[in-house]
C-alpha cells in the first residue's frame, strides 16, 4: 500500500510540476500577443484606456469563458461562416519541446468532421524594428505574429509540428509563448445547435510529459451566410498571380475563401488585324481564365472547399489594364482605326463572354495608364475612353463598369484651381466605378453620397498615401481590426467595395518572412502590399495567409450579417444604428489625425456581432411564423 501511495504521490507531483511550468489561454481573432512579454499589442496607449484591449480579458473574453474551476473555448456563428480563435501556450522557466496540437471532430446534433472543416496554424513572428510612418498611429515595436503556417500540411520540415518554445526556427530572443490560430468552417448543411470537441496540446517540460485538454463549445445558430458576396474587397495584383503560374489557382482560391477577389491584371489575348477586321485569338485566354469565370475553380474539381462554392469571380479586369502594351500599342491614338479597333474589341469581348455562358461576372474596363491623373489632359483622356466605351454598340452595357482610380477628388482644386469636385464628377459622368484614395484629403462623405445618388459604384483604396483616421490601416503595427473596419465603413457610407493597391508583394520571394519594411514598394510602413506569403519558406507549395487577411475576412462576414439584417429581414434602421455604434464616423468626417474614430475595443465588436445575430435569429423566427 505504501508503495502505491508513493507512486501516486510521485505521479501527481510530476503532473503538478508540468502544469506549473506552462500556462494556456485563448484570445479572440482580433488581437496579437507579444511572444516575449505575453502582453497584447492592441493594449496600446494609442487608444483610450476604456476603449482598447484590457489585461483582465486574459482571464475571460468573448472566446474564453469560465466553466467551474476551468475555462473553455466558446465560439458561435452561422452556417457558411468561418470562426477563429487563438491559443496561447506559455512556458515558465523551462523549455517546452515535442509540442503537438490536435482537435477532435465537433459533435452535437450531427458531426462536423475536423479533417475538412478545422484548420490549425502555427503563428510565425516578424520583428518590427521601426514604426510605420504614413497615416497610422503605430502601436509599438516588437515581434508580431503575422504569418499562419498550416499544421496539417506535409513537408513543413521543422517549421511545423512537433516544435519547441523557444522555437529555434523563428529565432526570437527569450521567447516565452507560442500562439496557434484556429479556423473552423461551418458547412451550409449543418444543423443548428450546440457542438463540442476538445483540443489537446501535449509535449515535454524538460523531461516531464504534459497533456493539456481545452474543451470547445460551438453554437451553430439558425441562419446561413449567403454564397453571394455583397461586399467583395479587391485584392489588386499587377499580374503576379499569372506570372507565378504554379500558384495561380492558389491566389484565386485563397482570396475567394476569405470572401475577397484576387483582381489581377490578366493575360492579354493575341489579335490580328485592326478596325472592323480585328480578330482576337481566345484560346490561351480561355485556358487560363475559364475556371474562374465558370466557377469550377471553386469546386472539388480543383480541391476547393469553403464559402462561395461554384460561384464565378464577381469581376474581371478586361485586357485594357496595361493598354500601352496591348491594343493601344498596335493601334495608337491618332491612327484612323484607333476608335473602331477599341469598339470592335469591346463588342467581341461581350459576345465571347455570352458564347461561353460567363454571365455572372462584371466586366471592368480599366486603363491603368490613367491611374491617379491630376492634370486636365489626363482627365480628358479618361473622358475620351469613357465616351468610346459607351458608344461601342454593346448589347448589354449594364454588364460593364468603367473604373477610374482617382488620386484627387475632394482636393482636385489643388491641382486644377478652376475645378471643383462637383465639376469633376459631372465631367467624368462616363465613369460608373470610382475608386478613390482612402485618405481624408482625397475622399469625402459628401462626394460619396453624390456618386451613390447617381447610381455609381464608389470605393476607397488603401496605399501608402491613405489610412487612419479615414479608414483602418493594413500595416502590421496597426491594430488588427484595421482591415475589419473596411466593410463596416463601406456599409456606413454606402461604398460598394474597397481595394488594397497590391496584396502579393510578399509572395514574390521570401524576404518578407523576416523583413516587414516594404520601403522598396514605395511604402513607409510594415507589411504594405503583402497579405500572403510564399510557402516555399516552410517547404510547402501553397501560399500562407497573414493574420491581417483573416481580419479582413471577419469584417466581410460582419458585412453579410448587416446585409441580411437590412435586406433579408427588413430592418435597415436597426442595421444603421448598429453600424453607427461601431463606426460613428470615418472618411473625412473623422478629422485629420489618427487613430480612427471607430471602436477600438475588440470585445465591443463581438458584443455587437452577437446583437446583430440575435436580431437575425428573431427576424428569421418571425418570418417563419408569418409563413405559417
């Protein structure tokens, strides 16, 4: 008996020793934890003390709830929605090694298989050594979690699992913790109800084994996010997805899975002749773009799984983007066949899309040669090609958009003294897709309202000349909800989309994994133009998403909540009130100095999402009663 008691005492001593050497807690998807200090970067003096992440949230927050003497992870959402949380594993005066993390299927009214619907990522840290400078209130220097390395991929070498803390691959001095990212997708066919599972983290503290279970509760609410994306951020790319031919499908799929659009400068089809005799050769164009235009890229045929199954891309740039290198080069302005060539090509494009059955994609006539023009002559060219487009004899002009990226709208008189914003809008009436630099000096609520009343699309774009307080910043050393604000600002002011000027800069090589400063891209910030990373760094073919891309996805999903509340369940006034709680003002109404005037406490955002969800559930129930 004494031997058994001694054995039990030693066993419990080892268990207690292991648990005293580690700490585990869970954070929402809207903050980042410093791997050296354990502090949350978003608990920053950049924001008021009562409107930011607070230290007490570590013990309990929107995804981490007390359950007796223990805590559990709590998530909730609708069908066709991604939910996320972060698990922080801390060491205390010891090295953690051989760490693995696993999760069971979610079980409730039915089973949600983990293999297909749950993805675990290990967070990769990048050191910010100088603060971003443009249109931002930086929240501090240090090692930021930024890249998400999928742990269920083969070929990760020592970057994946099992791993250690400190992690020798990341090389963080005095690393005290490691964070994991959890994505759960709720399939469209899932029954509403409560589901449970367990995450198990195990490894060694010194020579002692530890095994730590984390209970998960997932409430699937009785509504479904639509497959039609109503606010589709434009992830602009200057052809990189097609130059990186082995990953073209990956670029489009990772954007689609995050409810965004990879909007790339596409390959330009060859042609012969000119004027009425011009003839386009569609073979190579069709081979490249067909999967995205017929929707098959987002089906099991190409191993896609997630929202928007089978839906084609919402918009496509027509081949005129780099016009001086395509039609404008062969038939330049001044040539007698210039206008006839353009109009004939436009009609052939429309006919070809009809013949192929590609009827769900908006055709965007965008000549990037006139990007951000600020001269009379430049605007005359924009007007000229607009008139050319709308007089081409198109069968269905409503399928086309004429896009203009304006670097001077609110402040046009600074460049052309006799012009006003109203005059510019009137002069360029041919434009029906305005994409305006997202800074207070360029875009305003007034001009936005004017364009929307005229039935025009109006967006903002983010670049190194835009950001707070007009729109959220996408820099690494800005609050993580920066990109989440974009769809909310869109709903607040009637914007139909938003654009990042480039999102594949980090995918052109592996430098971005260790150096966030993108000064060579023309920026003055960390992580500009870079929302995905080259998986070759960790030994995989795929692209690795950034945490900031996940934040944008959360905002776009929020937008669908708001859209359903206003349109499906007939509560536009309630929707507007909810939006104004979170975004009282933005654009030029937010002043001239960062930070933005939206709410900065991430818990407030989740409380509001729950408020919207309750309204949707009630609206759905009332609609069912009415139908009965």
